[in-house]
């Protein structure tokens, strides 16, 4: 595993979309990662929502070194430590606590902390995090909320996730404080189940081409 330091901004700037990936079969991990890479998507967020997630992260880190695999749904120090051991290079959390921020730093993981309120942004910034995940984006106010935050939080950059679709992604990406978006649409469950890697590559290519 490479040990090159990675900034949160580098994670966000690599492509217009970070795929939010839910894997239930380790056999899908490597071909899925290769399919996303073939479409130009390198930053892969594998969520810790299934018992197989850590083994999937480990397989991608080992077999697809050109990809940069991260762990999503990081909620605790134990999650951060397990993700780092599996080979994750960045972490994404659904919310933010100082303890999770420190745990990721201790584990050597770049963190995109989740925020849904002004108070959470202030806490994350107080702890040194200026690149943030806005989650759940549509349910928490969508583009209008991000526009409102651009004044008081002029120095924050966001990755909206939650309810982001191919239909509304452009509206988010047009905002000055949005660097990228996160979504599940690049890796549909039915494409995974059927091994339709060509479809995942096509969706990745379409996401890569989005303007921002």
C-alpha cells in the first residue's frame, strides 16, 4: 500500500463524482474497481455498511493499486482503525465528532467529515477540517442550503451526498463551494449482481464528463 499523503481536497478534486459503494460480495470488489477505473473514476468510497466491506477494501487496495480506496460510514475509532488496517486511504463519515476526527488522524486516514448544520461545520472547522461532506444533502436543504452557507462559511468546500442523482448533480456542481458530489448511481445493485461491468464503466465515464 502506498503511503503518499493525500489531502481531502485531492480526494474531492479527482473527479466530479465520488461513488458511494455498497458491496455484499468480495468477488465483486476487484472487477467493480477496475470497471470504475476504466471509466475514469479513481476515488472509491466503500461504505462500512456490510460485513464484507473491510474485505472488499482490502481486496481493492491489494489488487487495484491504481485506485484510491476509502471507507465510508466511518462512525468510531474502531471503524477508522479497521479501515486503515484494510488499506483504506481516506474516510468519509455520516456526521462529525471530534473523536472521529482524531481517530482518523491517528490512523493516518484523510477524513471528509459529514455535516448537516452550521454548528457541525463550525465544530469540524475548529478541529481543522475545511473540506466537508454535506449529508444528507437533499433532505438537509439541497443547493439552497449550500448557497446560504457560502456567506458565513466562505472558506469551506463541500461534497454533497444523499439524494444526489444524474438529474440534479449539475445544479450542485455549479455552486462555487461544491468541489464534487457523492452518489450511489455509478454502482447500481443490479449491475453488481449481474456482473455488468461495462455498464459501471459507462456510468463512470458519464460522471467523469460532468461539468463543474
